[in-house]
C-alpha cells in the first residue's frame, strides 16, 4: 500500500507574502504618481498667485496661523530651490520634509516583511510628532516676527 502524500500548504508562504506586497506596490505606485502630479502643479502654479488652492479655514475664522499655513507656498519655493524663502513661509514644513522623505523611502525599501514596527514604537513617534506640531502651532502665533508669515 502506498504512503499518503505529505500535506502541502495551498499557497507557499513566500508566494503569499509576495502577493500581499505586490498589492501594496500598486498603492505606492499610485501614491507616487499622484505626488508627482501635485508637485508639478505646485511647481508651475504659485499658491500666492492662483486661487484654486484650498484656503485655511482656521486662519479665516480666527486670524491665527495653523501649523500648515504657508506650507504650500513653502513647498513651491523649495521646488524652485529657494530654501530661505520657503523657510520664511513655514519652518516646520521645510524641516519635516527631509525626515518624512527618509522614513518613506526607508519603509518602501524594506518591504512589508522587514518593515514591521511595534505598536509601542509607532505610538511614541506619533506622540512626538503631535508634540512638535502643538509647540510649533503655539510658538508661531506668539508676537515674534521670525515666525510670522510674509504678507499674503
């Protein structure tokens, strides 16, 4: 009598992981194309001169600046290589963009199997970022000329 065949998983584990990762690659691809289109629009159309960009509801209602106020103008000037002018519009955006880019590229290169972080580490980074955001929000609304936006 013949021995029964050994049980073989329906989908080998490595193929299952690759299939899951390939789905995320589409998300990264579509996000990357969308980002390039948005950066192209920001490069060619200055937010200070075109009215199709969104306005800040917080600034309109209170007269105070939110952490994102001046961010589009800062990115526009960064795309033109004008770092000092960009920094004048939004210091946080100019300082945070390299960090965000580094984390994003690092995450993309690692893939899903090597890029898993503990929830505790993710929570610490989220609280740290939120703290920086709140401090910047408060400081930029103090009567200090350095943090005020140039005339809109």
